[in-house]
């Protein structure tokens, strides 16, 4: 026959150890949960508020709606950084804003990434260093065009 202390050692102690182990592993599980189910890293998004602009930045905006830009001219000081907020309001329609040396659109100065609406993106580039009259259009719809003036 087992003595009562043997019953204690061979039943209660292992049970206590198992119980402790379950509790510890549940704590451990809670600690490691973010590793087991990692949340998706925030992916760079082109919507939302524009990033902070460096001093001297000219902030411009233009929108596209019904295959038209809402303005026919943009103006920026020569050689200065430009932030152009482009709001594409055409659902399912891809537009961009691209600046060229002239209407031939053969010498790009800045080509904004294509953006499928409805979505707003902020383009950052430097205005040409020489004052003058330049050209912008949407690369997908060249009829959407205007004058980019540098002064
Ligand atoms: Cu377009």
C-alpha cells in the first residue's frame, strides 16, 4: 500500500506541475501572439495627408474628373521643390500628371505615377531651374493638358 505522502508526491505534485505548465504556456502564448499572427506591416500608401514639405516647397493641387483636369495652368518658382497633390476623382480611371519641356511631350521633366481613381496622390519634384512655359498632361489621356509655368 502507498503511504499518504507517496500518494501526495506521485499524484498531486505532477498535477500541480502540469497545471503550472498550462498557466505558464498560456502566458507565453499571449506574449508570443504578435509573432504567431503578425499584423501586416503598414504598406506605403499614396493616399492621405501629404508628407511634410521641406522649407520653400510650393504646394500645388490639381484634380481630374470626367477625363478633365480642373485647371489648365500650374505655376511654381524656378528650381524649387514642388508638392503637387493630385486628386483623381474618376472611379476606375487611370490618370497621372506629367510635366514636359514643351507640348511635344518628348522631354519629360517629371512623370507622376499612374493613379487609379478615386484616389489622391502627392507628387514631389523640383521645378525646372529655368523660368519659362512648360507643359503638363496625363500620359494616359494626352488631351488632358495644361501649361506649367516656372517663374
Ligand atoms: Cu488620364
